[in-house]
C-alpha cells in the first residue's frame, strides 16, 4: 500500500509539471514577432538603424498686441433720486383741492395741494385791521409827542403796539401759506394717498416728490481700495432693466467712515438720466475705473498655460519652434489678459494645441495668425 501511494504522488507531480511547461510554450510569442518588436518605426534595427524625425505639431497662434486697458473693480448698488421728499402738512386740515396728476412732472414752487383756509384768511384780515389801527395810533402819538402833549413812554408804547400788529400780520400770513403744499424742487410726483375732502393731520404722509433728472448710485468697495478711489473717477453702470445698455457716471463723494462690520467703504456717484429711463431703487452693476493704460500688452486667455506654484507661461513661436516663456499677468477684460512681464508686442504665441507641445518642439501654424488692433 505505501508503494502505491508513493507512485500516485509522483505521477501527480509529473502531470502538474507537464501542464506548466505546456502553458509556457503556448503563451510564448513567436520568434518573428519578437524580432519585429526590436525594429523601430523607421524600418531599421536598433544596432544599425535611426528613427525618423517627429512631425511638426499643428497649432493656432496669435500676435501679441497692445490696447487701452483699465484697472477696474466691480460692485453692485442701487439707484437713488437726486432729491427725494415725502410731502406732509404742518397743520391739520381738510383738503379742498389737489392741483396735480399722479406721476406728472412739476416745477419748484408750484401749488400741489390746498387745504380749507377760511379761518386763516379771517385771521389775516383781522391782523391787517389791527395793523392799520396801530399805524394810525402811532402817527397820532408821534405828532402829539412832537408838540409835547404826551410823554415819551406813550410814544414807546404806541411804537410797541405797532410792532406787535406787524408781527400779527406776518403770523397770520404764515398760517395761511401753510394751508398750501408747494413743490420744494422740480421733479416728478408719485401716486397720492389722499383725495379732496380728506381730513389730514399734521405730519401725515400725502405724496412723494422725486428729482430723477439726475440720479445717484450708492455702492460699497472693500477697504483695500481706500487709497485708490477719489472723487471724479469714471463709473460704468449696467442694469437688468435695460439689458445691453451702459450708463456713464462720476464719483461724487466718498464716505469718510469705513464700515467696521463689513470693512467696506461707501461711495456715491451721480449720472444724468436722459429720458428718465432709469428709476430710483433699480439694482445696478457698477464698474469703477481706477486707472487707464493706453499701451497695455495683451494676449487671449487661451494662450495661458497654468504651471505649478500658481504661475503661468505661454509658448512663443520663433523660427518654426516654440519656446516656453513664463509671464506675469495683470488685468483681464473681454477674454483678453494683460501681460505685465515676459512678452512684448509683436511676438507670436500659441493659443491652441499646447497639450502636445514641449519646449523647443517644431510647430506648423494652422492659418494666418490673428492680430490685435492698437486702440488709439
């Protein structure tokens, strides 16, 4: 029995060895293929052959140019009226007449609302009668004093009564004028909330008046722009209410107080509102132009290739080959990037096909390179 088991074990080992040898021979590549793998694409073997030259990489290029470029910062803001007021009566009374139509322009000093002023007119008439009497009494007393028939104290008393009568007329006149609400400035009236016959208490809101021929825009910028903003700088506004249009404004004032919560600086700009197309309260996008440069070197954004360390480079084409050039960028606008250092106007840079390039690679330009017209 032991000899039979030993025989079976030997036979099994021999069988496994045979299967392994068969598998190795079955997966071994033919000698012809192995030999072909040693031959380069040029058709010659490694010992005596030489590989053919790599074909030029087809790329698109752009001529580096100059253009006027602005240092700018964006913000959002809201339009406000040049002047805005809510008209309220100083005296309680009943409205007798309304002299305007909702939403129409009015001139400064124009009567907008009249109150019933019968009592005030009567008081004014009474004050004028008292003034007439006081003037006559003063003239009479003055004549008697000149003839030494009355004392100086009588003359002073008559003069005082005359002044009191004049003040009474002025007071009655002021009360009567308060029964009329006049426009404090030229503008456009809003939608009234009162009607003729309404009794209005003093201080109650009746109508708003807005001067919108000129508008203001309030916006905020981070405090780091504090030393770069000043009155008179140009501002460009855009609104979703009027898509595709821009409006020019000018910085009028800078808030001397920096917001301690948001660390922001408040600015106010003004703009002319032709045709009254813009209205107070409209949301606008603000572009503040900090400075302008007439000869900024610019390239398309597609020419930039990011590199480690938060750096960028471009491929410059010269004599049919490319050279990797590190650049420093500045402002960006309209898909163009300012090159602060690394390139000069007139150089040709690659804008498409950079992924296949390396420093010194041969290239073939697809089509004529496009230029950037210089802004006069």
